[in-house]
């Protein structure tokens, strides 16, 4: 007791696992300690490793985000609004986040008339985070059911990835905006709040976007957030009054 355990050197910025924790587990097993004690020691070690994995994930995300450029627009949607499609993001993002031990994948599900996409960002040390977005199927333009589903899946993949990485959809005008102040878009938290309000009130997100002359909610100027939120909250109040 009282002896200072020597820590094994590891990568800079990563705290090495104290040998005492591992030694205590091994000693407890050797001495036929109670299952309760061994379990507590194992839980302690697992919590430590989990915390280290989360810290490594956060560091990798910060480093990767610092390298991700504004993804240039390559498509034109309604009202001639330019946007970067899923292929544009797929070309830029995976190589950069991969350098930092990160990768992304998706899951999808359907329930109660909504299509949901879950974007999963994982780190090589085992920690991962999920970002979930839902929407009704996009039946604009007389789409068939399968095309409406495909359009919605693509839309949700694109914006769940942006939200998961804390990115803002970029608009490219070949440098013509240099020196001018471009309007700031809503934050990821504001985007999620509007999506949840729209889902709660069963609002049509496509129509909502058209009201503000944008391709998607993530492109909503921050100056318009309060207006959009008030509109959805008013819709919720009317639904409650008619219930």
C-alpha cells in the first residue's frame, strides 16, 4: 500500500490505463475473491476504457471537422436553389474522417407514416454516436411510392450526416460572394428542434421549405428560425385546441 504505480507511456494526449486496476482484478481472481468484488473491479475497468474511447472519439471528431471544407453545391432544386447532393458529401467526407479513425454508416426504419434514417459515426476505439432524423415520404412532382421513398432516404442521409458532424450545407457561387457577409444558417440544435416540431405537428417539411425558398430546413437562415418555430408552435396550439 502507498506504492506509486508506474504508468506505461502511450500516445500523447491519451492517459494510460493504471496498472493497479488490472493487477487488482488479476489478484482478486487468483485469491478466489467474491464474484461481487471481481464484478466491481471489472466494471471499473470497463468504465475507464469506455471513457477513454469517448475522449478519443471527441478528439478525432474535432480534428476531422477542422479539415472538412465547405462541400460545394452541384445540383439545382426547386426555385433554382443550389445544393450539394449526397454524392458530393460522399466524395469529400469519408477520406477525411477516415484519416482520424472515423467512419459512418446508416440504418433506416419506417413507422407511423414516417421514414427514419439513423446516421452512425464510429471510431476505431469502439465509441460511436447516432443521429436520427425522420420525415414523411417526398411525393412532390407526382413521384411513385418507391421514388418518394428513395428521395426521402437520400435527403435524410445527407442531412443526418451534416447534423452528426456539425456541418452546414454550403452554397457555392464560384467565389462571387467573397468579401460579402453570407447569411448564417440555423445551428444543428435549431434544425433538430424544427424537425421535432414538424414531426409532432405532422407538418409537411417540403412545403415548409418552399415557404422560405430553401432546398431543405438545414439551409434556413438563422434570422428566420423564430418565424419558422412560431409557425409550427401555432400549428401545435391549433391541433391541441381542436383535439
